[in-house]
C-alpha cells in the first residue's frame, strides 16, 4: 500500500475545490435560468472560501502535521467524481444541487477514509473537522432542493 503525506491529501482537496469552482463557473456560463445562475454563483463563492481555509491549514504553523505520512492513497476527490454529471443549459436548480451533493460526498469520503487511517489523534481531529464542515455544506445544499 502506498504512502501519502498529509499535505498532499490537503493539496488534493484544495485542487478539488478549485475544480468545483470551475465546474460551477461553467454552469453559470451555459445556463439560461437565472435561478441556476444565482445558485452556482453562491456555490462557487463558497468553494473559494473552503479552498482558502484549506490553504491556511498548510501554513507554517501546521508544518509538523502536514508533513506526516499516512499509509494511504486517497481514492476520492478526483476527476472521476465529475464523471456522469450531466449538467447542461436546461438543467434545473435541483439538478445542480444533486450534482453538488454528489461532488461534496467525494470530499466527505476522502476525509472519512483519511481520518480512519490517521495514526494519531491530532490528525484524526483535523480530518474529522474537515468532514464535519463538508457534511454541514451537504445539509445546506439539501435544504435548497425544491426552492
């Protein structure tokens, strides 16, 4: 089994948030529905905030944590998560929310798996807090369905 550094896992999550911003930006460009444009604008700005929060974790104060190795190769939060998402100019708000929930679950899975293989409580707490943040985002998105 390969090893991954914590900072590489966090960098992967940051890159995934960047892909989400681009995904939502693309939807905003092609959609003809104002409600969808408003939703993806919100979702895109929120992903930027999450990306910045992840970048803060990798700052100097966390160097000791982020340079640790885990016996784990993340299989989530990759480009594969974007496969089979059929969003086009006619997609509804609920279609976009469903795609957002599916993509968000990729991050929840990444953090959950990483938490499970973390060798110490400090890392478990880090990935647990990131997972909790993503679960809260899923709940927010779920409440927007049907609006």
